[in-house]
């Protein structure tokens, strides 16, 4: 019997913390040597980018799921409202800024 979608998601994220740290630690510098997976430094950098994306996406997915469930359970905002939302100019500008910071973190490995 196949697992329900919700249970599968719960099992996938069961290792993640249940409460978010309101002030997560911020790394200002990386310490130690970069891990080496192959003899090709560029390929190692691409692996590092992929691993960083996987980590970011996993945490983001869990947080979005939590927020959407809380909003829906409290009857504040339903999934249709979330799907149809369009940001105004200032919100879009802020999203663009956040996206650039995200890309800077992901591609930092290519510039070091």
C-alpha cells in the first residue's frame, strides 16, 4: 500500500528541527579546506553548489510547508490565495534583493 503524500513528506523531513531558530547563526567566513570529491577542482565546486542548493531547498521547503499549514489551519489564508498572490513593486524589489543574496551564497564557491 503506497504512503500518503503528507506522510511521505513528514517522513522525509522528520530529521529536521521542529522549531526554527529565530536568530540562526551567520557564518562570516568559511573555515578549513573545501572538501574534495574528485581530481577536478571545477567539478568539486559544482558538487559544492549542488549540495548547497539541496540544503537550502530542503530547509525552505519545510518552512514554506509549515507556514502554509499554519495559515490554512487557522483559517487565515487558503492555498488558492497563496497560488494567486502577485507581489506589488516594493515586494517584488525585496524578493529580487533576497534572490540576489541567495545566488551570491550559492555561487560563492566559484569566486573563492
